[in-house]
C-alpha cells in the first residue's frame, strides 16, 4: 500500500466532506473524550480492507490502538 498516496487522498476527501467538522458533535463532545468500538458481524461473509481501515483511523488519530482478530480474506 502506498501510504503517501492514501494520506494525500484522505486529506482531500476529508477536506471536501467534513469541512471544519460536525458542529453538533464539536459542541457536546470534549476534545479529550475517549471511546471504543467493537464490530460485531451476525452473518457469514468475507472481511476486506482491514489494513486500509487502520490507516484511515491513524490518519484521523495517530495514537489510535486497533486490535485485529481476523486477516483480510477471512
């Protein structure tokens, strides 16, 4: 994966779509808020894009921790 290309693409995409941010969220969620998420799959399928998803998360939050239990193609 070409991270330089991906980060350049993400920068442009977020500038276009997100602008200065979601004003409602910015008004009520503290800047230093911490959260976590878990993706739960209820039906059979094939997982794809985990490496790219990780890079998108790191683009937005360089200190993010991501624990992956499956490999792409699983």
